[in-house]
C-alpha cells in the first residue's frame, strides 16, 4: 500500500452558525466534521461500505470518542 500519511482531508470552513456565543466551534460540529472526514480516509485505506463486504469480511466502529478543547 502506498504511503497515505500524513493524510490530507477536505478543508472545512467554520461558519458563524457552527460557533457558540463565545465564538468557539460547537462540539457537535467537531464530531460531525470528523465523522464525515473519516469516510474518505477509510475508503483510501481499503475499507468498503457496501453491505455484502461488511457482512462477509469486516467493519469498523468507534465505541468512544473524546473531545478535549
């Protein structure tokens, strides 16, 4: 497998609606952005989202996620 790291994901622009009254990005949006950004990474690493592959080979999930700000 070719070297995939450091992985360069899509750029995300933080808008005002993603921020709280103090101008900090809301934790819900951190989670959403990382969740959406992990899909292309896993596909580039060879994971598949098609149902047959998941049933017959492997899948992945994240049981715990910590956000330290």
